[in-house]
């Protein structure tokens, strides 16, 4: 099941919890970061986790916010110094595919 389908299932099965989670996400978006920078931060965090399905979602959002491929790639490569090569290897290809499709 893809990330978007999983999230929709979350919304359908636990609407009150999903609303609360979405409220938390919205509140964090007023923290002084523009939308593009916020998405690039999410990409780096998700690459640290090796979370490829989240990478796909956030890369699309970053591109919509004006991020270039070099910025997306840079956010992923930045994780090398923190978690090694595993996140880069897991996430770079799905990120490129998502960026090209967005």
C-alpha cells in the first residue's frame, strides 16, 4: 500500500486523531521557515530514517514549493555525515523519480 493510500486509511479509520495530527503539522508550519525550506528539512529527516514513502511525498511538495532537484539532492546527501550512506542509497532513486514525476 502506497504512502498516500496509507495516509488516507489513517484519515478514514481515525478521523479525530488525523485531524489532531494535521493540526500539529499546521502549527509547525508557522515556525519561521518558508514552505520550500520546511519540505527540504522533512526530506533530510526522512532520508535519515530511510523512509522512502515519505521521501516521495515530501519531494513532490518541495518541488511544488519551488525546490530544484539540486536542493532536494543536497538535502538527502547532507545526511551522509549523520547516518552514513544507507539513507542516501535508499532514498536518492525514489526521490529522483518523484521529482521527475511531480
